[in-house]
C-alpha cells in the first residue's frame, strides 16, 4: 500500500533528485509548482522502491501521474494495487515514458489530449529579442512603458525582496474582487516562495519605478535546458509592465534554451484569428486577468493595446445570435 502525504519543504531535495533525472519539461516537473499548488489540486506524494508517486484531486476526480525514478512497470502495478485492483485515471505530461508503457497497461486506456492543461514553451531567444510580427504588441507595450516611466530592472535579492513582497500584497489586494480559489492559493504560494526564496533556489526579477517595485516575476529551472515561470505580476496601473518584466527577465535566462510559460487562459471567441496572434492575446489576458470581463476577443485585443484594423465585409456575413438571425440565414441559404 502506498502511503501518500502532503508535500513539505523537507521533501525538496528528495523530490528534485528524482524529477531532474526525468526528461519531462512540464511545469509539474518542479518541486515549487507541486508545493505551491497542492492547496488547489490536493497534490500528494509517496515514495517506494525508488519510485516517486504523485496523485492529484479528490474522490471521483482523483488521478495519478506515471511513476518516476524507478521501474515503470513495477510502479504501475503499485498504483493499481493501491487502488484495490482498479485501473485509475492517469493525468500525465507526454514524455518518453509513454513509449515504455507495457501493452497490458495500454490496452486498458485511451490517451486523450487535455488542451486546457497544455504548457506553452518558448525559445528563450524569442522572448529576449521579441523579433518579428508575432511580438509586435509586446514591443509596443515596452515602448509605451518606457515613454511613461523612468524604470530599471533588478534581480530579486535579499536587499530588495521586501519591496517585492509589498508589490505582491498590493497586486492581490487591488485585484481582490477577481480572485478565485486558484488565485488565492497562488497568493499564498507566492508569499511562501518569497519567504523561502534562498532555500527553494527560486530566481526572480523586478521592475522599479521611483524606487518602488511595480512588476516582478518568479521561476525555477525544470532542468538544465528549460526554465519555468510560475508567477508574474504587474500592478494594474502599470499594465505594460507585464511585457517589460517578461522580456527583461528572459534576457537573464541566456543559459537556458527554452522558457515554459505554463498555461494560457480560455476566452469565448467566435471570430477567426491566426493561432500565434490569439496565443499572444490569451497570454496577455491571463497576466492582466482581463479574460474574466471580456467576451469579445477583438475588444480584448484593443484594450490590451493591439492594433485593430477594420475592413469592409459582405452584408451576408452575419452572426447568428437572435431568433430573427436564423430567419435571415435561412433566406440566404435558399437564395
């Protein structure tokens, strides 16, 4: 029987030793993420025969990650035995372990993509240089910010961390009306990380305006090639600061090939857009919590500072949202 337990700071070294030997590049492959988000997802861990076992969720929504660190097939049998012989749901990033899954196990499962859980992984060079049309809006944000403010960047250190804490508290206070349970867990996690930043070996950067921190970011390595950004905030009155801290901290990560920006928000969007454009919009919306109040993607893009162009379209190109629109559409189909 596996003995699952809550994740504590004392588990860090043992957990990281196993995780960093895997080739998984997802954000779930860091101690900090597992530790910070356990309040939201009920993350639990167990160790047995060289394997690390991770489970998420509660009750009927409980699911497991593929065992890591030891013999994969033995670990799978341990999980099934722990579940009373039943084959539970597994939630797992796609890794090379999939190619080693035994046939007796695969025959019991369908592998279904979970798009809402996809991580967005960028080349460090792209986020540091912001070249090309894809990053046009971010360059505009940085330019606008630089015209408004005399700002400078600093790595987070013992000397300035208190100012970062003040910024974090202010951000959560000013956005209190938008905080759901996940944001509240994030708040607690960010403050825990700042309190234990040296022990956790978390890196971060901050943007200062008039000796006040107005934006900051925090992250940790997944492995020697991929760095994970787990928190990034800019005070509401310095909204362009998201692009500034994103770009400026990316410049500090030249030793990594990739940066994991984690997930992107969902947004109702009946219009059609190039994927790279809508991906950038969703990321900006997530950072500024705008997706909670905007339903039209074009309006969201405008409010985020993107260039919007209008062209004349066909009068027959209608959106069906009312009963009378159905009648018009039927008449158009019938000629």
